[in-house]
């Protein structure tokens, strides 16, 4: 079993300057949490809309090289796919011995796309939720789970710094918070595994379920509300978190329980098991990482084609109409 931590000493980093590199979903949430906790935060960003948002929130924004020079703690909050380029150009040349580099995922260090110098501490504090949840939990006084790891323990205090940063952003030291001792490798494998297996499968299984219901005379509105648009999925997910994966079934009717227990296993076929193991293999041996790096180099041709296919589907078009009718903004605006 992994070692669990429920608190840390944030005072270890109280007097240090935290340079948040990037002000997207995670960067903005963590920067706000840190500032609310009394920590000194600056933002490193290119001149784009995110820099403007940071200034609107009252943060001082520097070019990334300058932010790295000024910071004692460098937080890598920019997307995984651009990190290697930014690291080589703007970050590595401006690191000095003794700084602390915090990664929010294990991806680039695990795959070797980024090779930090030996004279800095390199830690990972990876929230198991999106930035909105990181911020909402902090504001409501609750903690949240993070995976922590150390790739380079230059000072001998890297694990303490990982816990200190976890405490500073509000992950631990609060109800519901926990830091799980992990590694850059483990975080990468588990994170990508979710995206490559049940996460993607759930979306396309629901979409296919919608198609089957429509084929059998169910209205688009009834089908979508039953499958996902009513918010029942959110309630089920919340019950899973609070009660457990199968224990939450006790909150369903006995008819529902019987349907889940008899039909659920039928979908876990030998082919599904094979695909899940193949997903892990391609994550571990770097096949996916190389594929994704090549996709970016080529200008995202497959990525854009797949999005075009989704947006041409009936479920996308019907969903957009329903959400607009319900007073939502519609799904088309969500990707702009």
C-alpha cells in the first residue's frame, strides 16, 4: 500500500517566491489558492489572453525567463505538449542551483522529454481533479487528493517540499485532503490509462447508447436526459467517491441494482481486457508519447479530423439544440 499524508509544513516555503509558469486551469487555480494562503506568487507567461487574465486577477506577470530567475519555486503549469520547448528555451537556461521545480504531472520527466539539472529539487504534486475543483474545494474549506513524487532530491528535503506545496495549495491539512506517495512514472501511467480506457470509452458508449435509443423510437430529449443531460451521472459519480464503486449501488432501486449486476459484466469482454492491457503497454513503452509528439509536429491532423467527426455526429447536433432549449450555451461554444 502507498504511504498517505494528511498534512505538511507549508512554512518551509512561506518566504519563497512561487513562479507559476502558465495561468490556465491548474495554474490560475493554484496561484489563487497560494495567494489566498499568504504566499508570494508571480506569473510567468507569454503575452496572450492568459497573461491578461492573470493581470486582471491582480498578479504581476513576467516573461517566462524573468519569472524563472525571480522564483525560488518554479511551477510547471503549462500544457504537457509545449513544456519541452519552453523548458529548453526559457526555463533551463535561467535555473540556478537550489531552486525547486514543481511538475503537476509526471509526463515529460518520465518520458525523458525534459531532463532537469541535478542541482535543483524536482518534485511532482499532481491534483486528481481539474483546476476548477482545486479552486472550489479550497474556497469551501475542503482538501483534495494529490499524487506526490520526487525525481531529484538535491537538497535532501524534496519530499518535505512536495508536502509543503501540497499544503500551500490546500490539498492537505483540510477535510478530504490526502497526498499519496507516488512517482512520476506511476502518475503518468495511471493518468493516461484513465484517458485511454474508461474515460474515452464512457463517452463513446453513451453516444452509441443514444443512437440505439433513437433507433428504437425514443425522442432525442428523453434519450439524452436519461443518459447524461439530467445530471444523474454527476450524482452517481459523487456517490462513488463518498461510498465506493459498488457500495453506491445500494442507493439505487433493487431493479436498477439487478440490471447493473447482470448486464455490467457482459461489456467487459476478452477484447476489452486485451485493449486495456494494450493501452498500458503503449503508455509504458512510450508508443503513445511518440505518437502524440509526432501529431503535434505535423499540426494535429488526426486530432482535428477526429474532432470534425464528433461535431458532425447526430448526438452532437441534437445535444446542441437541447442544451440551447434548456437555457445552456450549447456545446458548440464550449470549444471556441
